[in-house]
């Protein structure tokens, strides 16, 4: 009887360690995590599974419908945090000789692509990190400002290296993913060359499709340019067009609830809207969240009374891509005919510009 029980347990362990063709198994070994620490598995910024660390080990299992999904394993306080690319296979996370955040991950073909990219780009990021460590120790803001060209140069070298990696790996699905971050850092023609060399299956990824839209529609709007019309729904699912505001001065404001500087601008926008709305001034906020409840709660918490629209596709939506939005907050002030008259008006700059137009 004892022999049978031992055999049953042994078979159970083998089954738990073997690859699941029907789903994924994530098994981790750690050295810097206390036993009974709760770890969470998150996708799209939402926790959907949890487990305890027992004997320096932990595991998750499940199944994804997609070919691959980016997930994050984290502790409740996020002091432990490790992103990974999950496929339906046996994935191992080894942190026996490193911190949790630098654990070695294997068993995922897509993760292998990410590992290769991170190793390639690491020397360039190390240079930037070392430089920023020196800058943070400086007392003078003016000295920091003088060193900004050095930072920009180091960042430019890193960006060039990242684009070189993409050029060397046109068959990697993640090359399209990485290019979404680099697409605004060089002339559009350069991005087009990289995209055109992608393998067909890479072009068909969601990121490949995003880049295709970028190449077709994006434009860096400058003062004097006519804004491109678009349509997006409000929280109440009412379709609003930018052209609906023709005949008024409009601040086209790109923002998100997770963007701290955006939230800090909202009281300033609220004051400007209150002062000038009766004189022909409107604000059209383009929200870049992916969760409607986050957007809705922030509108309520920040007392936003102007029109806000969004399609819950984040920074990769057609409108932010069309307007080449790769940082927020970002805004454009349009005149009565939809022509850009100013951009990136932050703080008192917005009030000052509106006073020039409408008077104080």
C-alpha cells in the first residue's frame, strides 16, 4: 500500500513538472524571497492568479488562447516584479543566483527573443544608468540642464542599437513590438525600411499593424498645420468629431489616468475652461487608457467637465498614432478653423496664451 502511495505521488510530481501541451506551467526557484510570500500573475495590468512561495519555489498554471501573452509576476507591494512572455509550454524562472527582478527565464520562444534583445541593449542602458547616477548627485539644476545634450547623445546611441537589433531580426515577432517604441525616434522613412523587411507573419502581429497605421497616417503637427479630423466615443458612447468644434478655439489634450503629470495639469485646465468657455474656448480630451472604469473614475475624481473621448486602445490607438503621440501630457491649441496656433502649453503657458486671444 505504501509503495502504491509513493508511486502515485511520484507520478503526480512528474505530471506537474512536465510540459502541458494544453496550457502553460510556470515554475520558479528563488533565493531572495521569504517563504509564504504571495505572488500574483497579472495580464493587462490585472491580477488573475496567485500563489505562495514554499521552500523557495512557486508555480502557476493555466492556458492562453493567444500564441503568446506578456504577463507580470509581482508581490503585493510590487517590490518583487518580473515581466515575462508566456506561451503554452513549460516555463522556468530561476533566481537562485540573482534577484527576483533579474531572474533567468527559459522555455518560452517569445521570451527567448526578449532575452536576446535585453542582452544586446544592456551595455547601452548601463552607460545611461551610470551617467544618470552622476547627474542625480549634482546640486545645481543649471548643471543638470547643461548635461542634457550628453544624455540625449547616449539615448540616441541606445536607440540606434535597438533599431540595429530589429534590422538583424526581421523574423522575430518582438521586433515589431520593439519598433513601436522606436518608431518616433528616427525619420519615418527609416521606420518604413525596417517594417518593409519584416517577415509577413511579423507584419501581421498587432504591433506590425500598429506600425502600418503609423506609416500611413502619422504626422508631427507643428504651428500652422491643419489638424486632422477624427471621431471617437465619449464615456456615454456618444460619437464626437473634432470638426464639431469648428468656430471655437480648442485645446486638443492627450492624457491618461496613469500619467501623473497629466493629473497635475487637470486643475489648471479646469481653471482655464471655467474662465474662457463662455468666450469660445473648448477642451477636447483624448483619453489613452485601456480600462473604461479607470477613465470614468478619474473624470469624476478630477472634476473634469469638458468633453473627453477615447477608444480604450491606449497609445496605439489610431488617433494618437495619427498625431504621433509618444509622450503625455501633450496638447495642441487649435484656432476657429482647426489650425494649430500653439502646442505643449503647460502650467501658466496655457492661461497666458488664452489671455492673448480672449483678453484678461
